[in-house]
């Protein structure tokens, strides 16, 4: 990490132990110094908070919280807490936090030096930071960094196609308690802060936004604030040469609306890892021009908040055969058992009700995905509803019936699958044309590419 010799502290020894070598960073009321521990002869970092005309009491609160946080956590990719002491000299009054030194360059420094990153390298960085965040967010209480950006991510020991070791530093904005009824300090960096953080609120998903914005910087070479936006959504796609699946993942990481964003580091990791396991082929309406097939009885409703698909029964190719068989059976029933006309009429009523009232309903809103079957007024969910945020893949594949392939569309929500079948062997089957139309509608609404297996 580069720095410059500073006048005020050059060769000064702090607390009779830490000999100043150079300044690594400076902002209002704070300085970060590279020093040598005269007891161990190792290089260490000393962060200073000075009681000068730039000092504010919120700064002390954050400084003490940073020290407490580093003292409580232990992770190989995070600086180690070493010491904490008070400065009380005529020249300097304040507090000092000592932490381990990581001899590595920040992403920001490497970008400014002209380094570029491949999609695979960016994914490696994303994976490494998400694993750190999984550890931090899993603490009790959760540790929320609140200032993830290129200057706070360090890289070292790059080799071949391996991006090297990845570190997360600068916990000066850390939040350890989520409060709901009190005012909180607004901290973070413009371009990397989600909207809720501007209001002094932060959740673990706020760190995901900062990471997503950082990765957008890596794949575009442009500061996120300099890219066009629409309704606070960063429009980075035209400036990035990356796969559709990774682009979709970055969009979910940087959704300005908290409920639409990936909810946790664990979920973000799961979706990211899944990208490498499938071959993704995006479906574009402009290319396929798919629309509802003529004569289809499927109902589709959608707006910005939900999409709903309703499939009537007996919808497949054998619908007429099924109805003819039912009619023939009822006619036989009337002829053979004329003594029980009321029972026969009841049977006819039940079959008619099943046809009129029965339906398969797939509904996805901002919070949940559900697939229900309704027959004779009885509603059954299979599988059980799942959170919308866990939808990780839209898959167009085949299932086999009597060794014959049957087209199928699967929405994966974690390990659960919500399935629509095409063919003739299911009460709620659709045609292949209808399946392709529904796949495109879902792909566009969910902003997920269609994977084909």
C-alpha cells in the first residue's frame, strides 16, 4: 500500500512504541498511519482520531465501535485488533487504534493503475467478500460494514487466473446494532450506498448493495454514480461485457428497493455459485416475438408488483378425448342405473364443477412465490410457498413419461421447484407454444435468463 512521509508525525514514536513510517490515508478528524512496532519490529497500522476543530462526537462513537468490533471478531481476511490507547501530548490529543497491516493494494489503486478484471476474476472477488460478509452478518449482533467500496477491498498474491487473496478493511463505519426506533448516523460513500442507508438505516442487504456497486465498477471501469440510472436502478449493462446470468445477479445485488434485493450473503453466494453450473441462454422478446398462442385459455395477469398465471384443467391435447370419455361414462351411468337419477345428476354436477372451478395458479409477488391447485373449492399448495428472494433459476428442460420427453418449465426457489408441464399426461398440462410464451413472460418479469438443460 502506498503512502507519503508526513510532517507532523514523521519518525515520531506514539505511545513510546509505534514509530511512524508514512501516512496511508486522511479524512476529517482522522489519519491512518503505517508504523513499526518497536517491540515486535513488525509493521502495523495506527488509526488516529484527533480532538481538533474537525472533531465531532459521532466520530468518537464510530471510532470506539470500530475498536470494539475488531476486538470481538477473528477472520483471516479482516485486520486484527492489536492495541488501543489515548493520545495526550501538547501536539496531539485523541485516541489511537492499532491493527495488523496487510501489504496489499486496494481495488481502487489497481483500477487507477490501469488494471482490468475478467468476469471470472470479478466472480472470485465477489465470492471472497460474500464469505467474509456471511461471517460478519452471522455474528450476534450482526456486524454491518456499511462502507464497501473499491478502496476498502485489498488484493495480493495474484497468480495466473487466480485473483489472489482478498481482504476487507476499514471498519470505521461499522454498525453492530440494528435499531428501529432511533436516529442513526448516516455513513457510507456516495455511489455505493443503498437508499435506505441515506436515511440512517442499514441491514445486511445494505452491504450487498455496496459490493454489487463495487463489482459494477470493476466490470465497467466507471464509478457507479457516473452510470445512467432509471428509478435509482444503475443501468450498467451497456458498459459491461459480461454474461446475462452474471448481469442479472448484479441487478439483484443493486436493487434500490430492499425487498427486491438479494437478502443475505448466503443467498447471494448460492445464486452466484449456481451461475457456473448451467448454460444460460437468454430469451429476448425482440428476437422470438412470442405472444399468447391463438385459442389458449390460460389467463395471465401482471404488473410491477405481481405476476399470476391461471391454467384451467383438461387443457392439453387430450382434452376433448377426456371430456368425451366422461360424457360417455355419465351416459352409461344414466342408462344402467335409472333408479338413481339424483346420484347421476350429482355426479354430473361434480364433474362440471371440476371443469369450471378447477385451476392451477402460479403467483409471484414481491415477497412470495406459490403454486396452488384448486379443485371443487379445495386449494392445495405443492410445493409450499417460498420467499420470492430465493428464486435462483428459470429452467426449460424435459421430463420423461414412458420414455418420451415432455417439455417442462421449472422455477427454482432454493431447492424447491415450481413446475409447469407441456404434453398430454397431466390434468393441468399446456401446449409447447404456451410453455415457451409463459417462459418468456416469467423471464422478463423476474429478470432471469432461461437456462436450458
